[in-house]
């Protein structure tokens, strides 16, 4: 709920994406609860909607397992596009 609420309170279709990203981090990752979990859920939702838009490069540049995650993401996208749309992208 915290991740979802943070996303609802910070994301807008237009506007300063960098400021929205910072607000999302503040709302979803800086609290007394299980902040690493809520932060990753909120960030994953942001990524699905915005990609890296507004996200400072130092937040993902040296991410552990970045190449593995990128490869897996591409495979998932290809499977989705093939199975649902019926064609390769």
C-alpha cells in the first residue's frame, strides 16, 4: 500500500520527471517500515510506466546484476510481444 500510495501521490503524466522521481523515493523509501521492499515495488512501477525518465544515472548505473536484469527484461518483453500481440518486436 505504501508503494502504491507513493506512486499515486507523486506521478503525473506531465511535468518534471526528475522531481517526481525524487518525491517517489522520499515517499516510498524513507519511512520507518519495510522501506527497501516498498521502495523497490514503487521503483518497479515507475520503470514500467516511465523507464529511466527522471531517474538520475547514478541510481542505476552501477546496479548489481544490471546486465542480467536487462537481459531478462528483454526476454520477457519478447515473449510478451510474441504471445500477446502475435509478432516479434
